[in-house]
């Protein structure tokens, strides 16, 4: 608790009239003071643009996987003429892009609803955010590991 808020609460409690219930008045005062402000307009616009960008990533990755599947180039691992194992990085990263965009779009929509006050923060939203982070770590590790 900041010192300004502490002093505001003490000042409010000291100047209460004697005929007012201090617990109810202080609870009402704290709900008015501690209201969470919404996101500014520019942040909502950036978040909406990010959601549409992830929709573009999702559609592009689905299109790429569909094209690779129709041309019969959809394989993750193959063996070269020299007997070396080749991993198809394009298919793998496109599949991971579909997975990440599929998790990111609902996550961003959920947090936009939370910031606008239409939804409350629950464990499921935090679980989705954690799952998205784990998926991002796997993608980063896989893409770095494939280039070494």
C-alpha cells in the first residue's frame, strides 16, 4: 500500500461523522479509490491489431500446411541420399505457428475483456497464459536447436 493511499484512508477515517458506520463507509471509500482503470484507447487499438495479426499468422500457417499437404511435401523427418536425417523446418514451424496463434488469439481476447471490465480474472485465463508461455519456450528451443 502506498503512503499516499494510507494517508488518504487515515484522513478519511478521522473525518468521519460519529453517526456513520466506519466499516461500511471505509469499504465504500476503498471501492471508489481502488477502481481499476481501463486501458487507454491506443492500447486497445494495439491489442486489436495484434489479435488480427495473429489471425493472419494462423491463416497463413494453415494455408502453408494445406499447400504442403496437397503437394505431398508434408513430412517432418526424411532421410537424404547420404543417409542423413533431415528435419523439415518449414512444416514444423508452420505447425507450431498454428498452435501458438490458436492459443494466443483466445488469450488476447480474454485479457481485452478483462481490461474492459466485461470479464473477471480467473485461473483458466492464467492457465492459458502459462500454456502459451510454455509453447513459446518449446518453439524457441526447437527453432534454435534445428539451426545448430
